[in-house]
C-alpha cells in the first residue's frame, strides 16, 4: 500500500530508487532502526546513498478534555517533530550528513 515514503519519492522527484522501507509505529526509537537499516545498505552497496526521514506526531494522541495530570504532563513533554539525514557509503565506513537545526 502506498505510504508517506512514496509521497516523498514523488514529491522530491527522486530517481533510481532501489529500495523503500518504512519503519512505522515505533516512536522515537524508529530513528535508530532506520539508521541501522541505512548503515546496512551502505555496508552492502559501495555506491549507496540513503535518505532517512523521521517524523513523530504526538499531537494526534492529545486528549484536550483530559484532567489527568499524567496525560497533561505527557502532552507538555512530548511534541511533534521531524528530521532527516543523508547517509552514504564512504571511505572507512558509512558517513552521515552534518547536523543542522531549522
């Protein structure tokens, strides 16, 4: 079933896409899983360039009418976010693009 990954491929007009993998419903830990998969691709294909995109949409779970302190605190502590990285095979192993904040 087409998902967000296909929308990214189409939206960025990416060419020569050999693999698409979604790591869904794993929360913050999904980023580590995705980077592990990216590292494996780079280790097996010397010309690999991997785009890793991570999103977290906590606001979908907000209960605006809750009066429970734990739910309110959870809503305050955790918010929506997104980041991406380009991982590529390089000399001496895999490399990740420099970090930047937007």
